[in-house]
C-alpha cells in the first residue's frame, strides 16, 4: 500500500508555503497541488512535535477551519 503522506521538515514546509504566519495567525496548510501516483512517497505533510514530553498538558486552539474526511 502506498503511503498517503510523507512528513517534511521545517525548511520544506516554509519554502513550499505549507506553514507561515499572517498577522497574528499561524497557518498550517495541506499540500494540494501535486498529483500523487502509485510510485510517490505520499503527499507532503507537516507534523507538529514538541521538544519536551509532559505528563499532563492543556492545549488551547482557536481553529477557524478544520478539514474533515478524505482530503
């Protein structure tokens, strides 16, 4: 089975406009221009990770748009 995504690093995500800031917003976008075929390593995708681990945490997010389902 071909993977649907391929995690990319910060430099790739910035240079391909997958992550950027606009005024007081952080934008995290999905790559939607490349055609993915059976030989592809998958659609470029961004993964947010922390440099530290926590036993408990709270995340507060004001999400304006969240895609759902396939695509």
